[in-house]
């Protein structure tokens, strides 16, 4: 099998396409969460803490000199990123938990009774013939 045909077979499998769609939706969801945290959640939280803008919170390690910018440890942006991660992780957890509960319900559904073994069927036929 050639490399190109093997790759084509791999790329056209349903799992790969599903994964690609999941990655694209996940990236878009990440942007939505980042906007929610940065633009909706953190401003009121900063206001409640005395008018703090979390995106500006940083520790200056070295002051700016001329055209060289200052070296900063931007811990406020890090806090925003951690909040983003927690929200995304919570959403993924809730989604997986819902999928697992649906899977359990499918497994708990009563299965049709198994057909008796072939030997029992033959013995029942013999019994019925002997009764006649």
C-alpha cells in the first residue's frame, strides 16, 4: 500500500473527521471563554476589588530603557488564563459526564433474552416428538 493511499484511508476514517470537527469547535469555544473571562467576568471582579484591571497586573523585573521595553512578569494575564482553563475544564467534565450517563442508560437497557443453546432446542424437539 502506498503512502498516499494509506494516508487517504486514514484521513477519511470517521474518527479523524470527528476529531477535526471537535478541535475546530474546541478552538472556537476557547475564544468564547477567553472573551467571557476577559471582557465579562474579570472587569466586575476587578471593580469589586477596588478598580483593578487584571490584564495590567504585572511585576516589573527590569524597567524600560530608551527603546527597550520593560521586562514584566504578567501575573494578571496568567490569572485570567487559569480562569479560562477552569471554565473550559468544567465544561469538558460536564460534557463527558453527560455522555457517560447516556452510555450507562444504554447498557442498563434490558437485552433480549438469549436464544437457548442448540442442544437444548434439539432436546426439546425430541421431547415433543416422544410425547406425540
